[in-house]
C-alpha cells in the first residue's frame, strides 16, 4: 500500500477541454486488465516531452522523439498518444521499431491522420517483442470509449507493478482565465529518472506556444520527476509529456512573462504531486523520505550528495528497520564525489533532531530522539554543507523485504 497516498477519486479528476481518453483490455500480457490507453487531442494542441537518457531507450521512445522533432506541422500537429502496458518494447531491435511504427500507422488510420501525428508509449517487461496484433485489436474499443472524464481509468490503464493509480487535478486563474490541468503517472520500481519505469502525462487547456512548452516541460521535469528515486535504476522507457490543448482563452507565448510564471508554478506543483505518488508507491515502500541538501556551492553538488544518500542500500534498509544507524548517512555523503568537501563544517538533521554537528556526533543527540523520527512514515533528512547558498531536494523511499520479492517474482 502506498505511503500516505489515498487512491484518487474519479470525481476529483477534472476534465481538460481538448483531450479525450479511451481505454481497452487487449490482453497484452495478462487478461482482464486495462492495458491500452488512447489520448485524442484537439487540433489546437501543442505537445512537448522529455525522455529517458538510457542508451537502450525503447523503440516507442525513439519513435516519439522522431515524431516530435520532425516537421510534422507540415501535415498537422500531434493528434493522439497511445500507451500500452505489460510490454516495454525495449531491447527489441528493428522488429521493435517496426512494431512501434505499425502502432502509429494503425491508430492514424482510425483517426484519419498521419502516422507522424501519433506518439506511442510502452511500459512493462524488457527484451520481449511487442504483440502488436493484440495492441491494434484493442484500438477500436479504446476509441469507442473516448471521453473527457476517463482520467481515473486512464491512470489504471498504464499501471504495471503500481499498487494503485496515480492521478491529480488542479487549476490556476491567470488574467481572469481559469486554466484546468489534470495529470496521471505510473511507476513503482526501476525509478531513477533521468529524464523511471515511469510515465507521466499532464494536460492543461491553455494555448502555449511550442518553444514555451518545450521549456516548461524540462523545467517541470527537473523539479519533479527528475528529483525522485526508488532504486537508482533508470528505465529504458521513461517519458513525461506536457500537453497544452489550446481550448481556453489564455495564451502564453513568452517565457519572460507573468503568465508563464503563474502557469509554470501550477504545472510544477502538479508534477511534483504526481512524482511524489510514484515514490510513495515505491515497490515495498513503507516510508517517504525527503532529502534536503543546503548551503552547497552549486545545485549539482547538492543533488550529487542527496542522490548518494537516497541510493545507499545501507541507509534505505536502516530506515525500513527504524534503526538510527545514522553514521551510514555520513558515509554516503563522504563518498558522493564532492572531493573538496570540508566535513568539519557539516551539520546533519533528522527532521528537528540535530544528529551531527560540525562533522561529528552532536553531544546533545540522543538515540531515542533519532528512533522517534525514524518510526515515522514521513521523514526529512537535512544536510547543511556550510559552503554556499545552493540547495536541492530529492525524494525517495526505504528498501524493504518486499522490494526483493516483487522484483524476483515480476515476470511470473
């Protein structure tokens, strides 16, 4: 069960004018489960994305990037996205690329557009060929179910080892115009985006120019999906897509504008909520941990130290056990790769408890105080480096017995 993350309620997920969602059960890996999602977009929509940096990036990622980079406006904008779960179509060579392209061609025929106007996404088992015939056979049912209110079903249709769907809505009023936005995400393991197996889709109804949307999706990803980790593994299929349907009267055409600032704050906030849902539902997770590194020389070294703590199996298992063996955190800081770090100036906090002062154990620290914090389901680790003004936050979870069991049994 996800850590302090209630299951989304359909009525709380608001429609975004200009996007319809349809789903189907195609039996791609398992019978009787939603495993195909179609998102149909208004012709006014703009789309931008960020993708995995894994060199074994999946065939659909390659096709998505090609379709977004191609001069598709010559034939028309992106008209639909299609997602399948159960099979990642990664490590599948030329046959995988052919399957991804065939998926686009089949949906384009149904929607009467060009294949380059379709973006495909896959998630699931790697190194197995996509059963594209089943995927195509599921398209009519997905198209028939298209509707504005299917966000919860959409979130369910992209799940793999997730224990629950991940979805949320919000809105912002800019220049008197209400902008609605709703998003879904999936992921529970193989999560260390460098963009996890994660997918994220966020739609809003403002008109946003392509250059501005390209900038916004990268900014939102860096502050959300690119600041989480569960196990340190970067997936082959990571994708985060931002869709501006253009259905409202608000136009955002400049990054240096108050409209962009307000819109970006709302998009980043919702993206962080969706990213936190992934960490809270981490495979076998029992605790949600925020790692805040402050007073660094630059953001890069702050993130390097935060990730070193977040990826340490010794740190993560200690938190699972509620064992205040906090010297493990100091060790992780020390091997993070910041070679000129003066540890004699470092302070370490566990929530409100000062554990290490000036690089050594705080004389006033009591282990029962550390244990009190570690028994909580939500914990903040705060590191003060005393060498600058930069800071960064990474969100992660603990490492339990269930993580091993889930991944040992994943394909069975």
